C-alpha cells in the first residue's frame, strides 16, 4: 500500500490511499451492517459505457429513455468532455435504492461494485498504454472497514464482478486519459466531436441509427457482417464506437474510409448550401415585392 497522494477524478471528502492488485483489503458489506444503505443515500455515481448497456438492458429501456429518466449530465474535464451520473432524489438517495438494498444489484455500475475502492488508470507521458492502480476510500459512515474479512484487491474485484466491466470499459478510459494527458496539445474538441463522444459513449441506440445510416455506409468501408452484428449486439457497437472516437478525436485511422467519400460529402454540402442561399434569396425577393405592393395599396398575389 502506498502513502502517495494524488488527484482524484471525482470529489471525495477524504484522501484515498493507492493500492495494487495484490494489496490486502479489510472490508465486508452485508445486510447486517449498521450503516446499511448509507452509501446509496448519498450517491455520486459516474457512469461508463458498459454500465449503461447493462442497466438499460436490465430495466428494458431505450438508451434515450434511460438517459432522460436516470441520469444527469456533467463535464468530465476542463475541455468539456461530456459525462453522466446517476440521477438521485433531492435527498441524494439513488433512485435504485430500496430498503433491501440495490434494486439493480446484478447490473449495478462499476463505481458501485468497486466501493470503497476504485480504479485509478494513469497514463505516463510518452507511453501509449495505461497503468492500472487502485485506491481505497475510508469514509467515517462506512462500517464495512470494521468487519473481519480480509482479501486482496484482485479477489475483491473478482468477487464484485468488476473485472468484466473494467475490461469492456478499458479502451474508453484510455481515450479519456489520452485527452487529459495531452492537454492543450490536442486542443478543445469541436462540438461535432463532443456530440459523437456523447452518442457513442452513452446513447447507444442513437449511435446504432447513425452507424447504419446511408450516409455512414457511403463514408466507411465496412462489411455486411459488421452491419448484421451491430444491429443487435450492443457491446460490439460500443467497441466500434471506441475505434471511431479514436479516429475522430486523435486521427488514429483504423476504420477504412471509402475513397473520395469525404470530398464527395463536402461537395454535396456545398451544393445544398448554395441551393439554400438561392431559395433564401428568392424568398427575400418575394417578400420585398409584397412589401412594395402593400405600400402601393395593391394585392401582392394579384398578377400584374
Ligand atoms: S445503483 Fe445500486 S449500488 Fe449503486 S448507488 Fe444505486 S442503489 Fe446503490
Ligand atoms: S458497509 Fe459501506 S458499502 Fe456497505 S452499506 Fe455500509 S456504507 Fe455502504
């Protein structure tokens, strides 16, 4: 266990300790603890893409309805990368909390599985990979630290079913870390990049419509098999989204583009803009004529 202090990616009233996978953790949470539900009564749960897939499938909602009903937006960093948190009651209690505990326990988000520990992904400048460490937060209200169960952090992760969540979300954390560690070198993402990040990270159903649209098919060279898979497989779609985000945000080209497609789209856009301007000019001319005719006391619709 290290005494090293570091900056956390979320607000916490206490300083956490850094842990490694083999470090020992004394902790147990169960229905009999005196603080039962205390943590969920003041929930501050940031969601990652795989959390949303599991929750929306479990509740049986579209991602749009899930986002509307169960989440609130916030900014993940100073460059405005969009994040979402679980919505709570005004009191701070999680909407999924019941007297018997978590009503979505089998599909609870990563942050809930980890508590009172957490994942600390770090990226060393000059390296392309992330380093995984863990952290421990000791909050006074949590009496699970007084229980006598001791296990390694790795055993705790396996016990809580968090390994699968970390594996699925890992590429997404790397995208965020890369944004953070590159700072102003990469600059503030455009509004379109931020919209893509939001859609591919959180609004999977809308992202599916985007990826299977005619204009997307004309822009990227992807197989029929790919389209069949992403029609029904949320995880495959999420993983494709990570690739597309890297391509759009960092220029890491992995998805082959149809030759000349961007140029063709730019020309089509120019053509549409030109047509719009011509229509606006005609409408402006018509309303000018109507004004003049009205000023002269005539009926603007009467042929002259
Ligand atoms: S999702 Fe479940 S475990 Fe997480 S804060 Fe809500 S009630 Fe608690
Ligand atoms: S022991 Fe900790 S994690 Fe378990 S209910 Fe109490 S506050 Fe929550």
